[in-house]
C-alpha cells in the first residue's frame, strides 16, 4: 500500500496522484509484464522526482521516461494500460513531449501481441521493445 501523503506539495497532493490512484489497478497489471524491474511504489517515486511522466486518458494510463544515451535521447513508454484506441490517442502528445525534450525516437515495451497493432500506426522494429523515429 502506497502512502500517498508523502506526495504533497504545499499541503496538497501533487497533480499526478489522483490519476495514479485512479489507475493503480491498471498500473499493477502492466507491471506484471515488466519482469520485476519496478514496483508500483518505484513508479510513484520516479513520478515524484520527475524521472517519469504520467499520461492519463479516460480509461487509459501511460508512464514514460526520457532516456539519455551517449548518441541520442529516446522517450520510452514504460507502461501502457487500458484502452488500446486511447493509447493511440495519447501517443502524439508523448511524441511531442519527447521532441520538446530533444528526443529523436520513441520506444515502447510491450507484449508481443502489441507488435501487429503498433506496426499499423508506426514503422516499428520487430521485437518486444518497439522503437520508432519521432
């Protein structure tokens, strides 16, 4: 159980907390596919430190991170859960944020089954770490 009270600023919960709480069950489900790299609290702590970004739709949530490598920056969709159509509605905003942060690519970790769907919208490389130029 996460103690959300520690994510306050000036006595108020930070803006992202309400969405994180709303989509907690979806985030937990998505983390099950993450090979144990992060807990729900790890993600909340990264959001709190502005190391990750939360994108919320009506029934969908995405968590991204900007990865800085020696040769390029990539915006990486670390978690995506909810309605697939809504994921694709949110991705252009993620791309724009990535460009504003100096990223030249967007990548997305996902189940193998997502590959067919992603390829309809993006020129993605064929593996479970989907990557496309932005």
